[in-house]
């Protein structure tokens, strides 16, 4: 039986003293695919950022254990080095920094042993696997990239780092069918190459169609209100979140 890779207990968090998360519990086993769903504004992205230690969010209570270690007090860069990865809804642009240089710095910062020749070969190989024109590797990071190209860059980072757990925050947001297919391919490669663990944050089901999902979690108004098998996704797809929203309303 796979060991528990991520364990959150009674996690509450706020922004500017406004409570966002309320006593959230979450367990993710190594090698599994978990989905976190909920309506817009439910706190899903907040949880992703709290797990990565984003200082914008104040952890007011609770603990976060990763691979058996308490990482509650660690900075984002240290959490990243333990094997956590977070993709963003809106990937950043960094003028003046070529994508290839950024990726090289990222690999070095994570102490991944890769000589320059191997790095160039691997980067080119992965870019081609993601249908990414390799000319983008020498362009400024994110500058002038379409939404789909920015997502490809995130998949490229994921495949180079091969973290223990990838948290994908609304990776499907704003993507057309072709770009969505590329992102799905990136997730499949990640799963195949290192038996990676995924926590996918989303409010729709398109990106989940080609994945085997192990567990589904439902969040409403900062509360984790349900957990179950992949069949929950089909139920939500057909009926929406109204039933789960009423659970929170009735508890007040």
C-alpha cells in the first residue's frame, strides 16, 4: 500500500485577516491522482498556495506534513526542494530572462545533476514531446507567449524537475482543445516517467477525461465538504455543486 505523501490537518488560513480556509484535512497517497473541485471562490487555489508556503496567506492553525516531515514552517523554495511543485493560473512573465536560462537556473537550484549537454538534449526532447517550438527556449520567459505556450512551459518545468507531488492549479483555465491535449500529455509523461503524484485543482472536468483519478475532494466556502471516488466527478459534471453548497449553508 502506498504511503501518505501529503497530509494536512486542521489547516486554516486567511488573507489580510479575512478567513479563507477552515480546518481543512487532506491526505494524498504517493503515486495517486487526486482532484480538488469546487465552485469559483471556494478556496481551492488558496489551499494550493498555502501548501507551497506562499507568504501572502497566513496559516492561522494546522499542520502540513510532506513525505513524513513537518513542512509547516518552511519557505516556498525549501518546500520546492523537498519535492513540491505548484503551477499557477496565470504563469509569470520575466522580461530579459531567456526561458532556457531560467530552466537551467531552476535545475541547478534543485541540485539536479545534469551537465549542460545533457540539459540541452533533455530540454529539446521535452519541448518537442509537448509540441513546443524550440525557438521559444531562447525567448524571454513568458513574454508574448500565448496562454497555451505558457502552460507548455509549466509542463516543461514539471518534467525537468520530476517532483514527488505536482499541484496543478486550474491548469485547464482558458485553454483551447489543442492546448488542453498538450497539458494532458505533459501530465501523462510525468506520471509515466517518475510515477508522479498529482493534485489537480479545477472546477470543470475537461482536463480529467484522459486521467485515472483515485480520489476526489470537494471544497465549498473554504470547507472540505466531501471526499470520494472518481464517480464524484461525473455527479458534479451532471448536477453541479448545489448539493455541496447546501451542506455548508445548513451547517451555519
